[in-house]
């Protein structure tokens, strides 16, 4: 009988995809918040004054 060491590769290796996914999620969330702030502070006043639509 051979002594075979089983390794759990998922917990053994540092996962780059998880960190990259978190970075992409953070960037996407920040972009959404920035877009919402832009709409509120720049486009909404134009709409409320009737200048845009």
C-alpha cells in the first residue's frame, strides 16, 4: 500500500479569483454610486427646471 497524502487544493492555494472578484465588485459599486451622485447633482436639477425634458 502506498501512503498517499490527499491535499485540499482549494484551501491550500491562495485564490486570486476571490480577491479579483472583490476588487471588481468594489469598483462596480463605486462606479454605480458615482453615477447616482452625478445624476442627482447635475441632471436632476435640469429636469426639475424643465431645461432637459
